[in-house]
C-alpha cells in the first residue's frame, strides 16, 4: 500500500470520514474499480452511512492489518469539493491542458496524483452549485461534494498540501 500519510491535510485527517479500499479488476471493463470497506464493520462501506466510517488512524490501522487493502478513502459529506481528472499525466510526467487549467483555477489547494499515477485529484473547501454537471466521461472529469468516496494517495503535486477555501469559485463551476 503506497500512502503518504504525512502529506494528507490535517483538516481531512481530523474528520471521522475515512474508509479503506481495495482495487478490483473486471476483464469486461477497461478501468479498475475500487471497493470501499468499513474499518468499523469490515464489510462494504456506504457513502451515506456515517456508522461505516472511522477516524483516519483507525482506518489506517485497519487497512494495514488487512492484506487485501490498497489504501484509504475519504467520504465526502459537506464543505469539501473533490475534482478528479483522469488520464491527465502522461508517461513523461507532463500535465494535460485540462489539468493545467484546473490547477491554475484553484492555485495552492491540495492536489495529488491519483491511485493510477496518471490522474490528478484536487480537493478544496467549497460547495458545488445545485444541478451542476458532475461527470463528463468524454474529457475524464468528475466533481463531487457529497455522497462519494475519494481515494487519497497523499502523493502531492508541487507542494500543494493545504486545503484552501474556494467557496466562491466552486459555487460558480
């Protein structure tokens, strides 16, 4: 399990919104799925059930004690926006135009490589507007602020280790 705990923002670690996950491959699907497991029950975790979630340290202990876990995931509830940009880092480490644009749009806030190493996660304080499009598979972009999990790697990009408040910008997305 490759996880850079020291890089995860304290503000995320302080919330009791953590679960573990393992990767699951399906030969009929081109992407790797992730199965969320509750550190509390050791069964499937639900994004709408707080009793399935634990604090960061308990989730980390659970993940390390289970041989099948690949990492930790944070459950989105309110106040944190998660932006997931797939296939945004090429083999030479160059960022896609979309990734470059979004990193510039939200300068300094927490950003990390995704589990695959080829995507980027951006997390910031804020709330998405009601009814905004949250997924565009054509360009490989997803944005969520509630009832989702986001796998956290702690593999930060360019020193972006703080969760910054972009409430006004997020509300205009």
